[in-house]
C-alpha cells in the first residue's frame, strides 16, 4: 500500500503597486501609455493580460499601429508588485483619409479599429478590400477604396486612403451571360442576390457574390457540367439608376453515365443489399460526388453484413466525350461474426435488463459484426434512461479474429429524480407541480412515479409505472392511476380512472402508440348542458381506445423554429366495464414553422369531429356526448381573442348567457409572425380563426370567428413565455373587445 499526501502553500497574494514602461523612444512620455489601474488590484493572470492589451491599445491609438508589449514582469514583494512592461513601439503611422464631402464619417467608420484588430498598413490591398466590404455592408455596393503607403518629412509612415462610397443603389437586373443549357429560373433559385438587394437592410457584398458563384458552380456540376467555369460576378450601374449583376458562365461539355457495374460482392451479401446500390443512374448527369457517396454507402453496407474491413474502389473510363463508364470493385475481406458479449459496470441494474435491450438491437453472439447494430444497441441502452454513459468497444487482441467479442461498458446514472415546478398564467393562475420517481425499481428498469399538480383549474395526483420494453412486443409501456378535480369556466367536475399506453412517444420522425383509458367523470354542471346519462346518474363512465399517429419533422419538440408536425388521433369509446357511451372521435392537425430573413412564420390547422352511435334525431348531437368528451375552444392555445372555452355559437355550443356547452365539431386556424427585438425577446403578430359546432355537418366558413393580435415572447430552451392580446374582429353585442393572455409554451 502506498500513502500519499499533498500539501498546498498558497503564499502571499500578489497585489498591484504600480506600472513602469520601458523601451519607448526619447520624447515619448511613459505616463501617456500607462493604464489607470486601481492600486491594490489583485494581479491574476487575466488581470495581467488585460493590462498588456490596454498598453498596446493606447500606443496604437497614438499611431504606433504595430506596437507590442514584449515582456511584462512582476517585481518587488508580492503584496506590492510593480509591473515592468518592455515595449516595441514600431514605426509611427499617420492616416490621411480622402472621401467625398458629407461621407467622411461613413468612410472612417469602415476603417478597422486599431485597438481591437491588427492593422498592417503594408498590406494595402487587403486593407482596401476590408474597407470596401464594410462599406458594402452599410449599403454602398459599388464602393471603391485605394490605399497607398508613403513617407513624410518627419520619417512617419503615411497611410493615404481614398474612399469613394458611391451611391446607395439596389439590384434591378440579374443576368447569366453564357448560360444556355440550364433554365434561368433554376439559376436564379440557387443564388442569394435578388432584385432589390442593395442597401443596408439587405447588402450586396463581395462575399455574398462569391457564395453565389460557388452555388451556381455546384448546380452545374450536379447537372453533369464538370468543366464549368463561373467567373467573378460583375456589378454594373445601369442608366436607370439601378445595378445589374452579371455572373459570366462558361458551361463546357455536359457529361452523363454511359455504363455502370459492380464486381466482387460476396454471394451471401447480395440478398442483404438494396437494388439502388447497383444503379448509378444510366443516362443521368455525371457528378463524381455521387460516386463518392455510393462508395461510402457500399462500405457501410458491407460493414453491416459482417465485412467490417471491406474496401470499395472505382474505375472511371471515358469511351467518348461527354460519356463515362464506371466499374465498382468490392474487396470484401474476411467475414466477421460477433463473439462473446461482455457487460461491465452494473451495480444496481440486473444484467438481464441489458441483455434484453441488446437482443432488441440484434447484438447477439454469432450475428454478423455490424457497426450499425452496435450503434443501435447503444441507443436502446440509452433509451432505458438508466445510464449516464454507454460504450461498446472491441475486446483487445481480437482485431484479426473472425469471431470478435465486445465489451458493453456502462456507467449508471441517478436512480431517483425529483420534480418541482412553479408557474403563473392568466388561465391557470398560480400553478404548482411536485413529482418523485424511481427509475430502476428492483433493478429491473421499472420506473415508478408520483406526481401532483395544483392550480386554480386543476388539482391532480397520479401514480404511474413505465416499462422500457414490454415482453414480446419490445415496445415501451406506460400505465397510471389518477384522480383530478377540474374547474372550468362554468362548471366543475371530478375525474378518476386508469390508462395504459404502448408505444414510443419520442420516436422521430414517425411515431404511433395505443392508449386505453377507463374513467369515471362526475360533472357539477347545469342539467341543460349535460348528456342524458350524466343527468340520470350524476356521473358517466367512459371506456375508450385511442391510436395517435404523428409525423414530426420539427427541429425542436419544445421550441421549434423550423419544420412541421402532422397529427392524427382516432378514438373509439365503447361499452365495457359498465361504460355505456359509444362514439367515434377524430382529431387532426398540421403545424408548420418557417424561418425567414426577418423572423419566423408559423401556421397551423386543427380539426375535430365526433360521431355518436345510435344518434337520437330529437336531441342535439352534442348533448348525446359526455361533457368531458366534447370540443371546446378559446384561450391562449386555441383562439387568443376569446376567453378559455368561450368560443362557440350562441344557442348551440354556447348558452344564451355565454355558458360553454361544447360541440362535436371543431375547426381552428392560426397564423403568426415572430420577429426578434433584442436577445431572447421577440415580438409577435397573429391571426386566429375558427369555431365550435354541434356536429360536423354544421361546419360553415361564414360562422368562423376571427381575431387579430400582438404580443411579446421571451424564448427559453423549454419554450417561450408569451404575453399576448387578441382582439375580436367583429365582437357580438355584450362580448369583450378582446382578451389578454400570459402563458408558457408554443401556441400551436
């Protein structure tokens, strides 16, 4: 056994007593370049670096643009240290700026600040280009700058800048001289320069033109023009007071694929490869990048079917001008099987839990050695929610064997978690959420959770159980028992029940799951808005199956800025376990998030319809559905010009006094534009429309209620805080003009 000890002696703190500067030419006063630093300041490494930068900055402002602090030493006792700076001042520079009258300030602002940037006057061409680029960014697209380095009688270097900003013009024409074989509209689509590009809001810069030149070149190469040359863009003033941008193009000869074949694929691998791997696109435009991607795909596929050392080479011939013949040669190498799978790092989790997840991924002894399968196994283990780190590595020393074992290295995470949430909104007022969960009950990856939520609209507590992989079906499973007291605008109700779910709700982009729920609902509402069963029994029992489908292409589930989400959720309620109600209900929606140069445009459509089994024609269809299963609208997440649940048709889905009755049909349309204001603070303008009807056949566009509004949003990683006011476009008599909402999360 070895015992080791470590003794730390920090010593005295180093405090600043003064700064001395040496190395200056005769006649230069060191005090003029000495930073004003508080005596007694702690001399940390960061503080010393700041002093160095400040000395250099002060000298550069004085005209010594190449000045540097060579050394910076501490002298004297630690409690009163003096910093001695030795400098190399370099030559003295003088700037002469020539610019049109009235534009001197604009030209001067475009010159780099010597305190923040290295300014080398000897590189006059680069300096002129930098100033031109900055003038272009300020809206002067045809600016010109000449830089010349001279000497004056006092032996100072003189940098003479002649700046001509030119007029502030916009692009009025775009042409592609030499373009004959590709449609002009396709060329225009790939470039950023458009008609109207110019002034400061959308500047026309040399960098932008170069990016467009590369985009055009890429487009041509994708279409088989491998010898294309795109010249530097020319910006020309027109007689009409605008700008014409010319992209000169020498297209060259178009090339296409004449023949293609693959050689050397093992027989046992042929049945596990896709047909498109044997097709490069005969008669299609020839692009060598397609061949590179195809070779990479072949090597990945071969590695996935047990040939991790496979290599693929290509031979490209040109039998005649404009045509290529391609041969891919596959050198498979040895077939490799997965050897022994060893598990390491478990302390609380049973090995059978890990083995089962590995089996779902296909990582089993004797299977083909596949990197894709290994990656899939890592994902399955992370999905359990038990491990902080997962690594699957080869067993050392088996790199050349045909049976190669792996070690599954695991680091377990926390087994318990706690949840505390506080919030406030105009609908729920104060909101409190408390939760506790054990993620690995009995070491079997069973997750037990307890949760309660309290607000002015809801008091709910729930006990839940999650199984990461259910037997036989290998899908996550969830179940919960709950009780909730809900307060609506015009009534209260008690709900309690149990639900079960099977499926992965986090799968992207496509996911679906099955949900069965049995609930008992006891509404305390006026008899005239209850269904017949609710009036008779003072409660209703519901047994239903729902199968939601979602296509999720958003870039973020909580706070999306681009992409779209499509949802479809059919539900069937049927008599079972003393439940007597039977109906079919469907909900659907589309939400689309689009990024633009000015901000984000979001739009969404939500639809809902319910069909009653054994419909009684003598009673309104919505009163034949339990109150808890009807559609309601109005509020911060549906129609922002109305209070919660107050959107509807008076006398049908709203009582004459405004009481929310609900309906069997719903249509909501939302559109909004979000634009940045400062940092995470955004502004939003929106329009909402829609209504709630008794049944789907009653839906009429003429009965849509519309509202417009504006608000502020503060973006966070978990979603935005929203303060929004929606105003009704045609308020009915007795209605408010609009509503103010404060809430959290996306509106739709």
